[in-house]
């Protein structure tokens, strides 16, 4: 039985944002079948099954906004009650004082907020909501939510991290300065500033990562599993190749954990062919891999961080451990 150290799973496949750099915001958006909310029974089944594989950490993220699932806090507590590490991602816009207090008391290890844009103009341009009636300054709203989160979690074991992306590589130094001034200094949060990636070829590259010969990103062989809230037809819990296939979920589906076990998916032909193709460097044989910029090693993927002991600074997973974080 293969060990799964990290389980990445969606609670909700839909999102309240239409970010320019995310397939949720592209023309046509995400596939309808993958915009579902994960049912509680399926969530429990998947986590319990992952524990049989020795899971150590559950990351609540994917391509949707997890707080849109009414069981968000309940899910965190279920994970923590089983002595597992729990990390969650959010755009931070749905937060209110009640939810902030619940997060601070949930036992969550890390809550990461995506904040793309270093001021009101750039944030509201890159991270628009799906509601045309919403004309508020989301930049100020989310920044205040992050500040409140940091304050509420002081003295707890929950860390608040902000995740930023460089918009214009030619102005990298300026953007880093502005992110630090307008986000880090005001919210007092721990932060990371990353280069953008191309979502497995779905997003036109803002700047090219393509340098040397392609090599495997390591994801298919790593001890991690990516699970979507939705799935093909009326299914849930689709296992996909990795988080980067957002927008290509249909092609990248390897099985469904609403009716299958993790081991059954890992023993399936689709999963085995994916692993073999990466081992043999036949990336062009995998439609959702061949144009992905994660196949090139980019040492400068992580531009800046104030988080101590960060071990990931390149777009690569090595061996059986997840040593890299992906922008």
C-alpha cells in the first residue's frame, strides 16, 4: 500500500472570484462538473481512507473557495481531531468577524490568503468578483480581513500566510517593495511572493520559465494526492494528476473516491500510465502535462518570503517528500 503523506482536497469547486490568472476566470470558466460542493459523507470517507495510507497533512484547497462549503469549520475540526496537520487556502473575501473567530478557535495550522495585487488598482483588476453589482474596494476589505485574522490568531497555533504573485517581471523589485509596504507591514502577516505559472498550459505565459531540458515535476511519484470536490458526470471526489490541471480536470481525472478507494485509483491504468510517462520523460504523451511550465526547474520561483525555515525555492518535488511549494 502506497503511503500518502499529504492529501490536497477541495471542499468546493466553485468560486466567488474570477481572477485573471486562474482558469475560474477564463472564458468558459471551469468545467461545470467540477464546481460542486463536496458532501460531508464523502469528505469523511476520503479522510478516513487517507489515514489508512498514513496521511500526515490535509490541505483544504484546489480550484475553488473552501469557505463556500457550510462544513468548512466542521471539516477543519474533523481533521484536527485526528491529530493531522491542516492547511487551508482562501481569497479571504467571504470572511467576517464570526468566521474569523471560528478559524482562530478551530486548531487550523496554516490559513493562506491569496492576495494578487499590491494596491487597489492592481488587486481589483486581477481579482474581480463574479458579481457585477459588487463595486467595493475588495483590496481594502481583504487586507483588513487579513489584519483581523493575524490579530485573532495571536497566541494560538494558527499561522496566517499571505500569498502574492508578481504581475510584471520587469518591475519585480518594485512589486516586492509595494507588497511589503502595503500588505506585510500593515497586516503583520507572514508572506510569500511568487512568480506566476501557466496552469498546465491553460494560461498564456506572462513570462517564460522554459530554460533547459524538461524534467519531471515529481508530482505523480510523490506521496501526495489531489482530490477535487466534483467529478465526471454526477461523481464526487475526483482524483486528478495535480493542482495545476485546473481547467483540464476532465482530461486529468484518474478515478473517483466517492465509490473507489485510494488504492483502487492508484492501481488503475490511468494513474500507472501517468507515472510511467513521467519516469520515461514522455511528457508530450500526457495532454495536460505537455505544456505545463512546471516541467522546467526555476530556482527563482519564490521571489521573497519572511517565513522562517522555508525549504522550497524551486519548482520541483524530489523523491517521496514534498520539498517544493508551487506558485
